[in-house]
C-alpha cells in the first residue's frame, strides 16, 4: 500500500506527512491510548528526531518502538 498524506499542525504551522494507513492508525491509537492530542505527540517526535530523519520516518520508528515496548512488557 502506498503512503497517503496526512495533515498535522506543529508549532502553529500546518504540515503533512506521508504515511501508510497502518502506521497512521497505529500513531492515532498511541495518542488516544495515552490521552494526548495527536498534534502534541507529533510535535514531541518532531523535536526529538534531529536532522538526520524525516518526520514520517520518525513517526514510523516511534510506532515500532512503542510496539516493541508493549511486547517486552507483555
């Protein structure tokens, strides 16, 4: 499946990320589970990602790390 563009607001500015539906849904599920607005979680990931990684890749890695943590705690 091809990535689709999804809109986010970071620091008051609209941006978009191209993510596969499965990653986008998992990202939304994490925000919902943690009781956080999606844009706040995206802003945190954006601030932590550095310059070597694009935002979409950083979100994918965040989702993967969250799934691994849950499996390890499991």
